[in-house]
């Protein structure tokens, strides 16, 4: 089942919009579907970036807590 749609207005650089229109025409798609695809990809990338930051924080905490153990294991 399709998700409900909501209208909104925004602005973008004229050159980018021209490229977007050309891409939509080339692919035989509507501009809104390209924008939705791009925004979904952006949000997914940002979420995975958040996970990476969380993992790095956990790693740094582990190193701080068990630094002596890691040094012994490395010997």
C-alpha cells in the first residue's frame, strides 16, 4: 500500500533543478520520485554515520578502560 503523501514547498539552485528535470526526463520518471529517492538515501547514510560514531565511542571507551590488557595481549 502506498504511503500517504504530503505537499511541501522548497527552493534549490537553478542549475541543480535543471539537471534534476533532465534526469527525470531521461529516466521517464517524475521529479518527486527522484527527490524522494535522494532524500531516502541521504537519511540512510546519515543514520549509518550515527552508528559508526556510536561504535567508535564504544571502542574508545573500551581502549581507555582496558588499555593495559590490550598492551599485554599485543606482547
